[in-house]
């Protein structure tokens, strides 16, 4: 059984590896990706990176590493819906686990995901104005994302916001605009099982936003609450809840003899 960990807009593979390593201890084959603009992945033209590149590169990576074993995508933060989108486009994904399902097409989600509160609702319509040179303008992700709510631990939140490979990375305005405008596959068309593993004390993305998406998914779903955890889940007993949920998901796939769809 393989698990591919997919970060969001304030993290990268090394930041998530302490959690991923706990899954490796359970005899799962773990990989964690650095998507363009984050971690150690380099891009020939960072200002040209767009959200659809993330989707395509993730689908390509899954295909390149395909073998006979089932693959679970574990998406963190906005990596949750990204993992669902990749699963919808790839025949090689057996299940998705997501810490949240944040749909940028939902005005309620936009009101929470940025530092601008209610003004974040305007992000999608205003994104249409991001063209030409403006789209290639690089800004710190911390200017936009509400990274102070990354964790219940203030020091960890500050560390994530300042980390040049994570929340402190610079991203082009065109990437943010493309994320806001991207039309993810309708949940009603989703055929891959999804487990929502949502932190109970997530001050950044309330669980109600994720449940709205989860309830629309046509495939089998399950919701697990990570007790005492913030958006970046590091607290017990929630970390144990996360490990147990992934192991149960893997066990169900193994019992079904499931590989590719």
C-alpha cells in the first residue's frame, strides 16, 4: 500500500514529514511531494506557475510511480481538494484522505482562507483582473494566507509563516488567481472514496466548509474528527486519530483487493 502526501499553500514535504513518518512506521510506503514554488522543487520560470500546473504535475507523478499497489492521496489544507482533483483525473488512485476540503468557488470558503476576512469573498471576481505583468508579480504567500491560524501553537504558526520553503515562499499573483478561478470536478462526479480527517480546533478552515463538500461527493465517504488538533495537526490524541483513519482506509482497500479503478 502506498501513500502520497500532498501539501497545501503554507507547507511542503519536509514540514509534513514528521506526520508522514508515523505512517511509514506502520509499514506503509510513504512519499511526500514538493509542488512548484514550495520546498526544494525549482521552476525555470516561477512567475509562470499556475494552479493547473499543480494538478497536472500531481497526476503525472502518480502515473510515473505507478505499480500494482493501491495508492492513497493524503492532502493537507488546500492539498485536500487538490488530491480529490488528481484522483478524479487519474485512474491509479484508490482513495483520498483530506484534512479539509476547501472549495475556492464557495464564497464562504473565500471569506476564511485569506487574511482579508469578508473582503476575501471578492477574490474570485477580482482574479479576472490579474493578467499580463501583474499576473507575474511575485508576492509572499504570508501576505495573502491567514497563516497566523496555521496552528494552535503560536510559535509553529510564526515558523510556518516565515519559512522560505513554506508559508514564507513567494508566489505569482497569477497562481493565486488561477486557484480562485479553477473549476474543480463536481463532487457529484467523484468516484474515488474520500475520508475527511478534519482537525477539531481548526481556527482557519471551519469543519462546516469541508462537510458541505463531503456531503456532495457521490463516492463512499467518511468523516473523522482529529481531537484537539489545529489546522496543522500536531496534537494528541488527534495525531493518533489520523494514523488510525489512514490505516483503516488502507485496510479497507486491502480487504477489497482494490488497486486501480
